[in-house]
């Protein structure tokens, strides 16, 4: 019977070591510390910049098989949830671990809607932003500011407090997002209308003008709700890692969600959907695609919305978004930029540069043209990602808080700097030599 162990021979000493291979095919990096050349040797350390092959936690929330293009939330395939569920129900599933029965769903929906209002002072805080402030910058700041309104959130080991903050954040982030949008448009804030669905209320807070009651277009409301489902969680992505790492210091969850939102803001992560539209507008026409692809292959550009750290196949979410785009166009009219997206995809999927690197469309490739057709400005696209991901972040955070193996995140490093040097009086110092990381002699 094969043994679930790794046999290692350290050729520096001839010593042999046996390291257990745990379920999931993992070995504990800490076990490498036992491999030493002498008693006072630190021992071996694994080096994995950007954690490309390092598991940071054990999780039950989301499963991805990148080679097969599989995504499941708590075991449920994303395709089924997108077709049959709604965002609030999926948020319950991700946070609680099971689909709710009718009674629990009703209670969950009521609890979330209880928390859609925000403290009036937040409006004053928001007024401090310039009219052209990026709404993601406003969202990072206002979510962080919420930690000052709910000091009891610091009781992270109190289950009821964790549950209350989870409901508050899922309820309030759409309101903060909508207020940020209205601020940039110079429009008065629209208060939550809890007679509408979660997503319908968000649309109302964004787009209601002088009408007494906002009635969302049902096709667009359903399209956005499904897009929220697709963006709800994605295991240990950059922003989930930020949520867990910042949360591991035992700071309150509002501060940790602010950090996760900041990570999502980056163009390589949640900011990619905005970057895709900028790329499509720059390309301008399907006939310019070959020239752009040439620049990508020469390493001059990135094909935004393509590639993924985990998916080495078509992102299952991208397939669903592409279908939603056409449903939205039925209402809004076709967004001509999609013709450029389709040409990019067609050429890229046939070109060895992309095929050999297993670069396929990811969730961000078609969301931009869809959001734009729905009337969202580009800067709101990453905000539309942050809203649904709040439930994923809170689930990841709570799992980390409950995990007895977790402690404050504090990676090691491989030091490559100077050895000991001693201070000298300024008059005795030579002109500093240009350090390798100095881009110029500007101070
Ligand atoms: C999201 O992690 C998640 O789960 C994220 C997310 C979620 O739901 O949370 O799925 C959401 O962030 C989706 C990704 C959105 N970002 C983009 O679309 C930006 C463009 N994509 C890339 O920058 C890139 O593909 C990443 C950041 C997504 C992944 O980068 P990796 O895994 O670090 O891969 P890499 O940069 O090491 O690239 C490997 C090779 C390189 O070529 P070589 O150096 O081997 O020659 O592939 C090339 C890269 O140059 N490459 C690309 C490319 N992505 C990778 N070349 C051109 N265009 C691209 N988009």
C-alpha cells in the first residue's frame, strides 16, 4: 500500500526525512524547518512569491477546478445558481453554508433590508470628495469609515456580532455605492426603497429621478442580479486574501472589507472590467484587432479580461456573462463594442500565444460591455464587483476567525540586502552610489 508521505534526502548532510502528504495533496511548509545542516540552522523555508503554489487556508466556501472550468459555491454549480437562484439567496448560501428554506430566506431578506440605511454623517463624509472622485476610492473610504459607527464590531469572536456586521455590510454597501455614484453626478441621494428587491433597490438608488416610485426594468434587474451571483465569491483571490490577512490582525470587519475593496480596485483584479472597456475604446474597431493582438504578443500590452491565475480554461462565469449581454441588448440595444470583444476572443482563441499560455476570457471580459449598455459609467464597474463580493469576503473572514489553525498572517522573507554596516558622519560619506531600485537621483 503506497504511503502518503514524501521522502526527502538532504544531499548537504545525507540525512533523510519523511513528510506526511495530507488530504488534498498538500505538505505543511513548516515541516521543511526540520531539514537543517546543524542544530542552530534555521532550517528550510519555501519561497513562493504571489503564493502561486501555496494554500493559505482550508476552506469550505468555493471550489474551482481551473483546468475543467468548474466553479461551485458550497458545492452548487455556478450555472445552476445563475439560472435558478437570486443574489440574496446565494449570499445566504455562501455565508451560512446551506440554501435557506422559505422561513429562513424571508428572515434573511428582512434582516438585510433592515440595514440598507446609512448614518446621516456618512453623507457629510462623502461630500468631502471631489465631484470627479473615483467611486471605488469613495467606497474604500466610506466602508472603512463605517468601523467608527459600529465600534462593537471589534468583538470579532462574538458570533452574534459577526452575524450583525455581515448583515449590515451586505445591506449597506449598495447604498454607499449608489451614494458615491449620485455624488459624482451631482444628484441628490435616493434613499433605499425596501419594497423593491435587493438589486431593484440598488437600481432605484442609482437611477431614480423625479418619479415617485422607481420601477426597474425586470430584464435589467434580473441581469444585474445574476451578475451579482457570478461575482459573489471566488475562493482565495487577491481581495479575499487581503480580507483574511488584514482580518487576521483581529481588526473589525469594516476595516478588513475596506482593505479587500482596495485590493479589488486594482486593474489586474476587479478593476479589469473598467480596463477592458478602455482597451475596447482604444482599439476602436474590429479591423484594428490584429494590430492590437500583435502588440500584446510583443509584450507591449495585456489583453485585459483575458487570463486567470486559476482558470486555465474558459472562465465559466464569462460564458454566462456573454449570454446575459445579449439579453440586456434586447432591452438597451446592442453595444457595438461587443463586436471588438468577439473579434478579440476569436483571434486569441486561435493564436498559439494565448493557447500555449492557456489564456481565456475571464469574468471581466464581457461584463464591461454589458454594464455600459445598462447605463453604468466605466468607473462604476469595479463597484458593481465589490457589492456582491461583500458576502464572499464576509464568509471568508468568518471562516478565518473560526479556524483554530489560523493566526496573524506574517510571511517570512529571503533577505538579499546589505550585511551589517556602521553609521559614519555625513562629512565622511562618499556620494551615494545608484542603488538598483533607484529610478533616478531625484530625492
Ligand atoms: C479577476 O483570482 C481571482 O479569482 C480573480 C477573479 C475573482 O473573481 O476574484 O477571478 C477576478 O481578477 C479576474 C482577472 C481580471 N484581470 C485581468 O483580466 C487582467 C489581465 N489578466 C492578467 O493580468 C493575468 O492573466 C492575471 C493577473 C489575471 C493572472 O496573472 P498570473 O496568473 O500572474 O499570470 P502571469 O502574469 O504570470 O502570466 C503568465 C503568462 C505571462 O507570459 P510569459 O511571461 O510567460 O511570457 O501569460 C501572460 C503573461 O505575460 N499573460 C498575458 C495575460 N495574462 C497573462 N498576456 C497577455 N494578456 C493577458 N491578459
